[in-house]
C-alpha cells in the first residue's frame, strides 16, 4: 500500500497498482480554473469551459465539482490552470473504464458514493481499497483513512 501526503495534509492511501501509477500532483492545493473534455451523445469530443463564470461566480471551484457534474460516461478529462499560469495541466483522464491520470487532491476528496454511483465499472472501484481505509458507507472517503 502506497501512502502519499497531499498539500492539505491528507494521507492518501492507494492499494490498487493502476491508481498508484495514474496518480499525479498537479493541483497541490492551489486555486485556479478547471475545464472538462467530454464526449457528447453523438460521439464528438468537446472542451466544456462553461464552469468558468456562471452568474458572476466560478461554478467549478474544485476538480471534484467537475467530476460529479457530468452524466455517467461523458467525462473524459479534467484540466487545471493554476492562478498566474498560462498552461493547463491534466488532473484526470480516462480511457474506457480505465483511469489513466488522477490527481492526489482529487483522490483525497473522493468519497465511496462518488465512485459507486458513476464510476463503479472503473478501476477506481475496489473493495480492497475501501477496506484499507475503513470505509463503511457511501459518505466515507475512498482514499483517505476514515476513523
């Protein structure tokens, strides 16, 4: 089991080797903008940056906001642009049901319910992972030790 400290001082515990390999540290607790690359019903891949400003406030304040905002199967990639930067960093990506990139900050915020509801067929879902962090219900964290 690999334990990694995130900037928010959460100790992320990862049991699944595929998720260990997919983990990146691009957000690092920083503020910035998020955008999503999604697949439409017609099969087209588009960039959705409508969450930048909606009703004079940023709609997507965290990567988890984006992660839970789209219909099952639509979300392909989440990108993050830190304040003061001109570059977008990939913080989440998938190919089919395999998660190929996921940021430590996202892992620290993910709850069992987020995974079970829309991502149960992906490699994020793991009973061994839930057991390793003492997850007992859908409101338990999936990658941070629960008390």
